[in-house]
């Protein structure tokens, strides 16, 4: 392993990578990165600044985040805070990419996030300041129903962003300086992420993903794991499970049909993956979601 790869792994921030069906919210005073120059993580990051501003560096390109704007990006891109102005607060929301896919957002916004765009809402909105502050407070309640409510409101806010449109603060990594994890490597990973998101219901394999981007399976697996933080197979499984969970909760399809529709080759492999990831069976999960929905 090269020294560059060692550094890239060192800066992988596992603390802000939520599980497939979870999310994280933190409210704090924004600070300039001092211990490390940047970090990266396999999750979608949302920033909202209250009474302050800050500058990010995305692979050498500076992006200014203004107060009152909802800023979103795919955290696999190395990024770090280089300047903070004002003494306000920052609310961070971290969401798994599988969760974003589960929401069924318009394709143009998921494509923007996958491709590495840093996007924000067109105009500052006072309601957002209330929303983000409220989400940060309610997230800390020890009640699963509050968590579900907050997540549903975040989903609705993403849908509104997709419908209203957005400004692109940083676009296309191919225009950025060549640093660790950028250039062709990141483009290959972006292509793999997009291929998986668009084809996970088909009978695709790690070899198929590698062939799509013109790499050997071993090279593709190493590259994907280094940048995304997960093996290709695990990411593919998580996306398929997210698809299956949505169908279990929202449809009357038989479990066998759901397994096949989500891309699993057999019912047994679906049950095994579901149990390993969620520690319950598909049938029990469906029953639980239906019960909660009736409360």
C-alpha cells in the first residue's frame, strides 16, 4: 500500500457514516480543521449554518457556506474547513446513500450528489433555521418515533430542494487539482456507485461492476473500498436491502417477490443478509412497521 493510500484511509471518518437505515445529527460550533487537513466518509452530508459563515476546501477548490443555506454533498469527496467567520452554530446531518435512494428522490438530485456536486438551496429561508434547530433538538430525544418523524421531515426537505432547484457551489471533480483520491480514481468510483444504484435490482456482481468501468475486479474492489469505505459487495447488498425494506413497509408483495425484485438471487440469501444487517427477519420487520404505522 502506498503512503497516499495510508493517508486516505487515515482520514476516513467512520464516526459520521450511519448505518443503512439510520442518520446522524450534530449541532456545534464550526471549527477549522487543525489536527487533519481533511476527512471523507461514505455518507451524504448536509450543513446548515446559523449566524456564521465558513469556507471548505474540496480537493483544493474553496467553497463558501453562507448562513441560512442548506448545503449538501457526497462525503466521499475529501473536504475540510479552512476558515470560520462569526460565532454561530452549525447543524450537520449525515445520511447513508442507501437511505437517499430509498426516498425515491428525482434522479437529477441524486445524480448531482453522486457526481460530487456541492449544492445548496437558492435562497436563505428563515423556516430552515427553525427546522434544523428543531431537528437537532428532537434527534436527541430517546424515542424511536421522534427519530422517524425527523427523518421523514428531512426526506421531505430534500424533495422540496429537488423541486425548487439549487445552486451548485462546486461542480465536477475533473476540474479540481489532482490529489489523493481524485482524478480517474474518483471518477471510476462515481461510475461504480451510479451503476450499482441504477442496476442493483438486476443480477449484477462485483465482476460486472468492475467490467462496467473497465477495471479488473481486484483493482475495482481495492479502489472502491479505499474511497467509499465499504467493499463493493457490501455496498451492493446494502442498497438491495434498502430497496427490500421499502417494499416490505410500503407494499403487499410476497417476501419471495421482494427478494427477487431487490436483486437477490435466492430467498435464502435475502434472509441471511437481512438477518445479519438488521437482526430480525423480513416478516418480523414488516409486522413491526405495520404496527408502528397504526399507532
